[in-house]
């Protein structure tokens, strides 16, 4: 018999998943799947920033914003110049 997860268990699972994603982004030199476009990376990082802002974990937000700036810089450098 499959038990339904309680809301608390779901929240804990989501927390652990987002913290693991954060750790991978911060600790890995190139954590992104090859199919992730820069815009998708930026959106994902922004969602993580919003999550950690809600938890008042501002040091994590700062690290994520630094990585987001690098991704934006990479995106800007790929655009063809006129």
C-alpha cells in the first residue's frame, strides 16, 4: 500500500532538492546539462534566489547572483555584434 506524503514531508523533500541543486551549482565547475540554454540557467538561478530569500539565506543568494552574472556575461558574449 502506498502512503500519501504529508505536506511537511513534501516541503522537506522540496527543501532538500533545492539545497542539493544549490550545492551542485556552487561546487561543480560546470553543473549544467548540455541541453540547458543560458536563459534557462538564468531562470533556474533566479528561482533558487527567490527560494533562499524566503528562507533569509542571503549568503547563498549572493553566491547564486555571482554565478548568474557569469551566465549573463556568457550569454552577452555569444550575441553577434552588429
